[in-house]
C-alpha cells in the first residue's frame, strides 16, 4: 500500500511539475509574442504613481503590446536622451522638454505625427495651442497641459472688503484697476497701504501678489501688443515700445508701487499655500499645476481659495505649458507603428489619467473637456476645487490661451538663454527695461540669428 501510495504521489507531483512547466512556457511564449514599447518620463511621486497605473491598465487591457516605463529625473532627462540617441537606444514614446522638441524633430529623431492631428484623425480635438508644431509638422502634444492662471485668498479679500478678481475674460481688470486693487491688498506692519503717509515698504506684512517675473512676464508682453517672438515665428518683438512698456509696468509693481515682492524679498515668501494661509500674499499668478498642492491645502488645511482670469494690459493672455508626448523615430516604432499608435491614443485619452487630472497636476488636453458638462463634471468640480475653478479655466482656455513660443519655434531655448538672464537686471532693479533691451538683448539676438528674423522696434 505504501508503495502504491508513493507511486501515486510521485505521478501526481511529477504531473503537476509537467503542467507547471507547460504553463511557464505558455506565459513565456505569450510575452515573447507581444510587441514591447519603452516609455520615458519625468515627474514626482504622484506623477510616477499615475503613469505606472496608466501603463499597468494599458498592459492589462490588451494582449498584443507590453509597455515598459522608465522614470528619468528632469534635470538629467535631455542628457540621458542625448546619450541614448548616440547609442541608438532611444525609447519609443516619451515626454520631451518643450524647448527641445523642434530641434529634435528637425534632426530626424522624432516622428512626424501630423496625420494624427488632422481632421478625422484620433487627435483632431486636442487643444490647438498645446500642439508642438514646426514648419507644418506636428511632433506631439501634452497628455496633461497646463496654463498660466490666477489664484486668490477668498478669506483675505472678504476680510478686507476688496473686490475679488473676475473669472470672465470680458470683465477682466485692466492694468490700472489691477494695480489699484493690489494697493488695497498690500499692507505694512503698521496697517498702512502704498500711498499712505508713513507706509514702510521695507516692512510689508501682506503683498497684493507674489512675484511672477519668472513664469508670467511674457504673457503680459503679449497682452500689451508686444512679446518676445511673434506667433508666426518671424519677428523679434521684445524691442517694441509695447514690450518695453509692459516690462516697465511689471518692474513698477516692485519698485514704485511696492505691491509685489522683489526677488530678494520673494525668497522669504513661503510656498503658495502657506503664503496664503498666513496672509503673506493675497494673490498669485502661477501655473495651473499648482492646483495639486493648493487642492491639498483646501482639503487638509482649510485654505479658502478662488480662481480668476489674469488682468490685462491690452487683452487677456494666459500662456500654455506642458511637455509634449513624442514618438522617437527608431526601428521599433517604424516596424510597429500601429502598435505605437494604439498606445499613444490610450496615453493621450483624458479618461485614462483622471486621477492625475483630478489632482490638479494636469488639465485635460481636449477641447470638448472644456465645453461639455459631462466632461467638466469629471475634473472641474470637486471638494478640492477652488471657487470658480471651472469658470476661470474654461474662460481662459476658450478666450485667452496663447501658444508658448516653445511650441512653434526651433529657437525658443536659444532666445530664452539670451533674454531671461538679461531681464534679471530689470527684476532686480539694476537697470531700466529699455536700457536692458537695447543694450543687452537685441545686440545679442541680432548677433546670434542675423537676418533670420525681423527685429521690430
């Protein structure tokens, strides 16, 4: 009996090993038959978690494609891609730094995706201003775009009886009204406002607005009828009277009106949520992606927050941001273009990234998500939303969204490398805007680009 029992046990165990072996071979075969795509990205923990979840869901939704994700720190991202390009080991799909997209497209490293964005294509409803388009070729658009926007402390406005920012572009404050409101909001430690006798600009308790010179200045140049580079990419506009006047008005906020901290003072201002909770600033102009940290503060710290459209010098302008998703033109994507398109369509569908959109880090990338109520309810209204979030963002997207030069110029990075360091002399009050533009910016731009552009003055 023991021998029979042992024999049966041996047969059962042996059979199970055989079955297990067959299963392993089948799994290995299934994996081997799948097309593998590599996806590269950067981002913090939340973005990584969201990307990992999205990739996992995609892999489980079908049995023909396996996507592997690689997170690369932003500061090393382009260095890593350049190394991979030299060794022909580029990923297949991935984020691209906005200012590098045109250069990489021109070099042949990126696939032209124009067919996907044309009428009848899967991406025809992607927001036009977010498309990276150069010389008639579209190389990508963000999965989650962002835009410049305005936040304000509803508590501080209410306590001080000040009119809140409008969330309708047609009612946007002009610059004079904006400055007047900022003076009402700004107060020193003795309770005096700018213009009051005894106002102490060295001891300001609350600033009307946080410093926005780094991210926001270009929108106001365009608002005033100027800019850095024209929207058609043919003219350098920073030398125009309109651009210089806009720079003067921004500089005045710090050195004449005392309603915005200077760079040296801005370093003492805490993060936006803390600055508003402690009444260090009443308003901020920043990227929409700050909705994530501000939404957390609404939920966890009771921050009373509202959103409005930006003030205007001429017209309301709110510039777009966000890394485009590109396809690297390598042997794998050439051979497996249909599979690459399938993943790309999944990746750029807002339905598949609702968690990161709901967090506020991303905005939806499609027109109808800003116009149809069934979609607006999925992202624009929640317990963590500032007051008038939906109205302010819809208004901005429909009537004020303006294309960042990084999305249409191959020289965006080179232009910024000349313009932005020179403008630090304006922001620090060392020089007047006209002097900086005429002596430190235009000569260098003309030297670098020659007659490629028309220099409008």
